[in-house]
């Protein structure tokens, strides 16, 4: 019987929870992607002016990658306290950290003003961004996943995932508007600061909405049960969430990391590296490249809930496998279309790539949430997702730019993405289907309930 703590939320409350998660992830991804776009367009000149243009871009992307290096630390810290204190408190903190760092980037002096201190300050703020985002994703998707039921979890949990294209859309749209209305000199002098300073306004709106939602009922119930066990057996303290994850869910962590490879690498090649490739190799203007990403991001936003709903009908794994295989097969046509230099072909290349990416990204939230027990779910989902980002998304634009510099061709870049797709196909192919699982029943083996005697619900799943 469902307790009051786990009673299904009303449609109105569920929509409010989804909105709170979505606006928070949109703002956080806006901040993160804004940096990536600025790294490709202006940071190489403002913070690394003494370098060759392509080398300066490499250095700029290196600071971009530093943000990913901090994400595992954020996953560990936010996951630990999110599993101990609750999802909501940590989500508020992550939003404040990300927004504050982004606003501060808009106030930074450049290399021309303070010399070598400028890239150091930029890198420091990028580390804060990465740390905050490492804790944001897991909490946002869990808040929605744990409020809904299994029947439509893939659909509802996919909405926080739309925060990525929404943030990309917002960041690219602001940059596109500024580059269209300002001269190159004005944009490079002061115009690039405007999108970063706007983050302060967005954070205020996000906090107002995020503070209005309740804590996850599944977490409340798990916390009450943990407190009861602690009172009954005070001599045996509860294990740290990280220890429990590595002991009981290490296979799931590896599956999540493998699943992220193609999803993460393809996304940053398609949305960040394209700004370098299209402008340097295909002779496309910055404005044209930004507009293509803008249109494709709008389509990406629209298809993610549809892919999530499909995963509720046929399973997480089939949809995920379709996306991984599709992205791998699309890479050679992707670069061939960009090489034509035509705007229509550029839009087609990016749009199809992001639609296929959405088939991986949409079910990912529910898929990862369903792998882990409630009291270690924040840690498990965050660790699996963010540790993979260090090897996947972090170096993706850097590796792609280096391959282009060394070989002068897109072929090695296509092979790089295809290799990532193969890793994801193997990882997801080896995973178990999770779409029927009740999150309140997904628990690791304990002395009270050994693995050899699963519950009826677990056997049914």
C-alpha cells in the first residue's frame, strides 16, 4: 500500500515540479554553454592574444574542459549531501554557485588589462561552474523522477533534459542577436559581457520557482526508514552513499559511464566544435553557424519529450541504442553537408545530429534514476554521469580541434565519434531494462532483505 509520503502528486503539483527542474537546468546549461560559445568566438583573442589563432582556440577550449574536470567533484559532494539532506536544498545551492560564477565572468578583466592573471581568473570561475553543474543534473532529474510513477516516468523525467537545448537555445540566441547588431569591435570590446551579466536576472527567477516545490516523497520515505533503522540499531551507523554505490551498484555506474560516451561527445562536437569547423574549414560566417545551431536547438527541445514518451512504451534501452547507432552513422554525412557551405545543409546537418542525440539524452534521466537505490540514487546517478563527462564531453572540442589542426580533415573526427558510439552500444546493450521499476522498491541488498529473496514488485520488474 502506498503511504502518504509516496502518494502520487496531483497533475498541477507535478507540472510545478517539472517547471522548477526545467527552469533551473535551463539556466545552468545557459551558463555552461554560453562559456563554450564564447570560448569558440572571442575568448581566444581576449584571454590568449599572443597565440596563433587555432592555438588560441585550443587554449580557450582547454579552459572549457577544465569545467568538466570539476564536475566529478561536484557529483561526489552534491550526491553525498543530496542523499543525506535531500534534493531540493542542494539544487538551490547549485543554482547560486553557477549563476554567481557566470555573472563574475562578465566582470572579468581581459589579458590586455591584467595580463596572465586574466586566464587564471577565467579558469577559476570555470571550475566553480563545473562543480555546480556536476551536482545540478542528478538532483534535477531525480526530483522529477521520484515524484512521478513508472508509467510515464520517461516522459516527465525527460523535461529537465530539455534544459540543455533550452539553455543552448537561449545562449546561442543572445549571442546571435548581439553579433547581428554589434560590430566585431564592439562585441569583442564589451558586447560579449552582456550574456554573462544577464545570468544574474535568470538566477533570481530560477530561485523563486525552485524554492516553491516540495522535497521528493520517495526520499522522505527512505529517510524516515533510515532513521528508524538507525534508532533500532544505533551501534551500526549508516554507510556513506558513495561507499554503498561502489559496493552495490558499481556495474550500474560503469553502464552509465559507457552510455554517456556517445551522447556527450557527439553533443559537444555538434554544438561547440561546429562553431570552429564551420568558420575555419567551411568558410561560414559566425552568424550563419550560430543561426544553424539556434534552429537545431529548437528542434532538439521539441523532440526530447517525444523520445522520453517512446521510452515509456518500448523501453529505455531500445531508444538509447537507436540514438547511439544513429549518431555514429550520421557523422560522415554531417561533415559533408557542412563542407558545402550552404545554410540549408548546415541546418540539416546539425538538426539531424541533435534529433539522434535526443534519442539518447531523453531516456537517460529515467534510465539512470531507475538503476540506483533511493538513499544512494543522487550519488550513483551523478557519479555515473559526471565521471564520464571527464573522458567524453570535456576533451571533445579539444580533441576535435587538435585532429582538425593535425590532419586538416573531418575524417578523424568522424571516426572519433563513431568509436564513442560503439562504446555506448556495448554498455547499453549489456544493461538491464528498467522502465517498469518502482523507485521505492529499487534497493540494494541488505541484511534485512538479501538479494536472494527479492520482493514481488522486484521480481515482476
